């Protein structure tokens, strides 16, 4: 694809995502984050598959980096979601 087209899609997706997320009520942020963590898990599977099928050392290293970053994203997301749920739940009696 044309690099300009890819950049345009990225910019539009960023602006649209910001607009949508800014209008989500606070009550729905935790379920939304949980869903995004699940989506990140799917991205990990795709990155592992792409790394396995990589034809060169460069793409294998790039795939390993992407898998590592996606794993950090998933665990960080679950940690933040857990903290949000603890804040909402309050203290147990």
C-alpha cells in the first residue's frame, strides 16, 4: 500500500478512537478495558504466527519484539483493570 494511505488510515483511526473513548461513560471503562485485553491476546497469537512464518532473521527479531510488547500490554491491562475493580468494590466488611 501507499505510505500516505497507511498514514491517513492511522490518523483517522486515532482520531476516531479518541472521539469514541472520550464519550464512553465511566461505568463502562472497566468492561471496555477487559475487552481490549482479550483483543490484545488475539494480537499475540497473530504475532506468534507471523514470527514463526518469518523468512529472515530481521523479521523474526521484529516478531519477537512485537510478541513481547503485546504480552506487556495484556498483563498491564489486566493489572489496571484489577485495580479499577478494587476501587469500585470498596472495602469489604
